[in-house]
C-alpha cells in the first residue's frame, strides 16, 4: 500500500496490473481489504486501483467539507487514470453512480454490487442509520457488534473465512462517522437522475441480501438506460466475498463486453 495526498486528505491506495483500468470502491465500515479476492483475477489484463475512502481504513478522517466523488476525481487525476470501469459495493456503488452522473465522459462502465439509493423509501430503518443510532446511544464498540449482528450480514456466517474478513474490517473501522458530525457535502440527486446515467451498468444483487437492497438493485437496473441486473445465488450483501469466483467472472465479462 502507498499513500497519496490530494483534495485536502491523505489516502491509502494500491495499484496492480496493467491494461484498461478498473477502480474498486468499498462499502461503509469496510476498507480496501474488501477486494482481496479480486486483485489477482482482475490484474491480469487490467490496471486495478483500490483505495480506502476518506475516513476509512488507512485514509485520514475528514478535517474539512468533502465529497467522495471529488476525492475519486482527484485520485484519478493524480494517478493519470482515464475512463475506468468503476466497481463498487454498497456505499462504493453509490459513489460510482454519483460520479458517473457528474463525470459521464470519464467512466467506461459501472458495476454496482448491493447498491444503495439515497432517498429510496425503506419499510424498515436503513441499515447504516440503524447502526449509527445504536452507536450513538451505546458507544462505538457496541455499535460495531450491533452492525455485525444486523441481518445485512446474516449470510456471511455460512463461511467462517468470510465472517472473519467482515469482522476484521469492521474491527479496523475507527467509528469516526458514529462519533462525529460528518462534513460530507451533498452530491447529485441520483434517485431522480437515473435515466441520465450514460455508461453501461451491471447491477449485482445477492439473493440473500435484505429486501431493501434487493429492491434498490431492481429499481436502478430498470431505470438506467443501459442497465442489467444479475442476482448472485448463494450470496448476501457482501457478495464479492461470499461468491468471489462468480463476482470476478461477471466483472471480467462485463469489462470485455464494454471495452472501447
């Protein structure tokens, strides 16, 4: 891992391979270690970048107003990465989708795994909000235990290795967003702008994910002009860890289909 100072922040990142670029964006409470099963398969034929989002992993916590999409834009510019395929999980998918709306000509394609959608009506409390509320009342350590026990992660327990990987990332999470007033600025109104998404989009949804995220996956895939939805059997929310071979196959096939 190396470090990069851009956009008023310090970011931990790693690059591997060469070829058409793929950028991996992790989910909330995780870090770039999420993508360990993807690096070797993707680096053969692709330049792969993964980094810790601002406030996560080895990247610095926010000290000024920021947007994840601006961080991504600055990192791509600094590393001279043009027209990448963006691959995100959960929060990472949200960032990828928002970035594609603001910078449509700088995105080759999008792979959105277990995406969220700000403003989507949930029948229950949105999982990250439930965890934040619990942490605010009971403390960060208790919040982490609540988060790991949430139904969003129920399916990871079928594999001790996956459960350990998820628990390890959550244990490394500082809990900053639960203890501080986040300075994140609003991004584009993605929910009302899905029809304006320009790049081709592959939405991946785990068959065992919670209902709200499965609904969001279907909404996005049906409304973006060049979208497709694949339900990944035997996987829940963290489907790249739960079914890595299938995830890698889908990403590489989509990269090949959308290559310029």
